[in-house]
C-alpha cells in the first residue's frame, strides 16, 4: 500500500521540452485535415455532432409548430414527411452516436486508461472523414429536386422501394448511412483495441473507470450491430436499383425481413446510444458526491448484461406485425429493466450520504437519472405485448423514446460541462449552465408529458394534421412550449460557449476528479501524459492527491477506511 | 488478458444459448442466423485472447501491483500527421455519390482511393511528423 505515495514517474523523458508537439507539423486547416491526434479528431466529432443536434433540433421545432394547431399549414404534407424523417435520422445517426463514441469517448477514453493515443490513429481520422461526408450526403437530399428522404428514419419496406419512394433523396439517405455506418464500425474497432491493449501499467480491467467500461461494451455492440445495418442497406439499394426482390412480395421476397434486419441493428443501437451517457453520469456523480462509485462491479456487470440482453430484444419493435415470437421478446425486454434498475440504484447509492456539489455537470447528471427513469419505466409498459398493441405507433411511443433520448442529451451536456475544461483548458460559466439546465430539464418534461397523454388518447405518430379536439390541441400546445424551452436551452449553451471562451483557466484538476484524465494538463499534451501516478484503484488521481483517503487496497475491509463510506463530516473532504 | 478472454467468451456463450432457445422456439431464420453470427463474434476473438492469455507472461496492465516503470519502453508506433485518411475518406465519398448520381463518379472516387492506398502504404508505419 505504501507504493501509492511514490512520486509519479516521468514518462516523456527529461531531455524532451514539454509541449514540443506544437513546434513542427502543419497548422491551420491543414492541421485539421492531416491530424491523427485523438483529441483533435474527437473535438472535430464533438463540434460536428453538436451542429447536427442544432440542425435536427430546428427540424423538431418546425414539426412542433406545425402540430400546435389541428389543421395547421406551416409546412406541406410532403415537407412534413421529409422533416420527421430527417429529424430522426440526424438525431440518431449523426448526433447521438457520433457525439458519444466519436466525440467525448474518443478524447477521454485513451486519457482515462493512460494511453498515448487511440490504437489506430489513422483509422480514427478516416472515421471522422466518413462521418462528415456521410452527414453531408444525407443532408444533401434537401437540395435535390425530389427533396430529402421521406420514409421515416426506419425506412420500412415496401414504403422505401423505388416505386413508393423514387428520387435521389432516398438514395442519398442510404449512401450517407453507409458512410456513417462504416465510420461507427471503425470507431468500435478502435475503442475495443485501445482498451484491450493500451492500458497503463496497473490499470487492470476492473480498475478502469466506468465510462471506459461502457465504451468498451459500446464498441463490442457496434461491431455486433452495425455490419447488419450495412448489409441491410446494400440489400435495400439492390431492391431499389438492381431489380432484386429481397423485400418485395412480388418477386418472392419478405418485406418484414427488413424490419428484422433493421431492428437487429436498431435495438443494440439504442444501447450504443445510451451506454456512453450512462458512463458519463457514472463519472460525474461520484466526483461531485465526494465518494467512490457505489457498487463498481455491479455497474460493470449491469453494463455487460444490458449488452448481452440487447441482442435478444429487437422484435419488441415488431409486436404488431403478428409474425414474431411474443413471449420470448417480451421476457427479454422486461429482463433489461433489471440491470438498468441496478444502475439507477447505484447512482442513488453513490449520492447517498455524499457531500453533493450541485455544479452544472452534477445537475445535468441528476436530470439524466430522473428523465431516464421516466423513459425507462414507460419502456417497461411497452415491453408488454397487450399494452404495446394499444399504444403502438401512437405518441405514447414517441414520448417514451424522447424521454430516453432527452435524458441522453442531459447526460451529454453534463459530460461537456464536466470534461469541457479538460478538453479546452477553460471553464464554462456556471450561472449560464444552471439556466441552461433548468430550461433543458423542465422543457423536456413539459415536452414529453403531454405526448404520453396524447398517445393514450390515440394520437398516431407521423401525422401532420389531426381532428379538431380542444384537449388534443391543448396538449399539443404544451408540448410545443416544452420544445421551445429546449430550444432556448440550446441557445443558452451556445451563448455560454461564446461568453466563457478562454476566460477562466481550469487548471489540471478543477473538480478534484478521480480518474487519470485529471492527472494530466488541460488541455493534455501531445500523447497525453508527461508522467503517470501509480495505479492501485479505480481512482488513481484521487489516491495521489488524497493519500490519507485513498481507495481500498486488495484485502482491505471498508470498515478500516471510514472516510470511504461517506459519513458526511466536513473534515473528511478535501 | 484473461479478463478480456472471459468477457468475450461469456458474451459468446450467452448469445449461443439465446440463439438455441430462440431458433428452436420461433423457427424464424433471419433472427436465428444473426444471433448465431453474434455468438461467433464473441467466440472468435474470445478464443484468440484465451489462446494468448495462456501463452504470454502477465502484462503490466494486468498486474495489480505493476509500477509505471514496468511500462517503460515503446508502447507502440503512433503515426504523426497524415493526409491519407482524408484522401481515402473523400474517395469513399465519391464512390457513394456514384451510387446516387451516376457511375461516372466512380472515376474520381476510385482514383482517390487508389492514390490514398499507394500514398498510405508508402508513408509506412511512421509517416509525417511524429
């Protein structure tokens, strides 16, 4: 145990001037185009995906304004189809996933495990270019004569064939998705290889931060799911242009096969989206509760169980097709509630009796837990076939998954407030951050709750107009109010980035963090570390800065280190 | 290495069990085949890791008492700046545009891909500025 107190070993070498990376190499736009540094690539990913969040959010606002009045004519029916298709596509394919595994994970995971870079830096750069060109390809549909894709983000056959959806917008959608799909696969390869092979000495698998664990499982899920989507897209393209009949009845094909393929990717994708944000919350909550994470191994096994079960739940999106095995998929879907419940229990257990610092990042993480709980609980209703038959394709489903994904936005914003100072070297404004949090959190609830009620009253999704009914109108108006609040929160965030730009230097460790990224400088140097501390627990930086409260060594009982159980006395914190 | 192997083998085992239950119960082939492939995704790399974990000494990152000094030396070779990922990405972009706008887009697309393949190979393992 004494070796925890040893001074950190310099790994850059004394003869190397610190910060030598800036001396040679291209600058400006050429630096951006030729970089293989995971931090710059990750920042490019983050900026691009936040831009996609803004674009997808604008589509959402237009959709909500169209739905404010029963027979509104803000947009035409055809435009409305394009808008909800591209809103879903942009948010799922171009924002949520790339933001998490291409953006924050790309920057943070190598630093958290003490690695100099990702395992395959050039492949990492290629991932970004495929993602960027994929995004451009998909959005280019708006500039074609026929408009963008308009068959919903799920592209169900036979609606997506060349007779029902002719035009280049749909093909651009397929092409863009092929590119972003490959970008995701390469990032999955990179994350998995980095975590398996580039950990620092002493960073055993069960000492990795939970965020890194979740990104490892996300990487494995990407490798499992995305190739299926790519194969399905190739089949869809062949059906549209080469005269095959894989998804059309006329030539002996099976339309529902597309749903099987799509959702075999689509449901693991839900966890590919969610797990990184679970990880962000699990990093933020312990740091701002001044405690180690409660139930570390439980968290890891919960993540693994979610990943394992996610392979067997895809057809719960297809209950109403009448051709799927209802009991199997219902049981599997309900089972996922168990590990997810363990996670929520552990988040609360981490905060319990801790000394909570309500910073913006912590508020966002708590908002994430609350909102995700609402989305998760309504998901349990939908896992039951009789209830799903009643609510399928209504606004109840829309509200359910918007609770989930808005929880992810809250978690992601928490991640930006938490790691932003590490990435840029400057703190974000806390006052504006808290304003943003309350708009985002309350806006999300005002946005989704009326939609739950609308769904139970039978309002179908994907309709631009609805019958005159005072109650429906009132509920839709409230939902629009929520959407506007969410929009305001995004504006506050952009203003905050502008206001805080290079104002308040963060220092290496502004939050008194636990994991290795808080040991290096902000922003980290080329190849991330000049020196590393001894790693004897899952929070090496904390152990180094607080040797008197260091984490448990092997074979030590919690009773021997009272400070770890969070007794709430002032004297036991830093 | 052992934890990595167990992790992947465990996932493969679980997917295999689910595949057997699902396929025998539902008699639906698409999902059965995909779950079988999922099982292989666990078993193939898992077996590779297991094979190596029995043959190589414990790595410093698997040793709970390792010191940072044990990790000294070359961790790996990390390339410096390189333009070839960008060129390859643009090549892939044009190839995809050929799917939409016409076969002639393949000409710049495949030219860029070939150029990037040649350039990237010539650049070697440590290209550009390190």
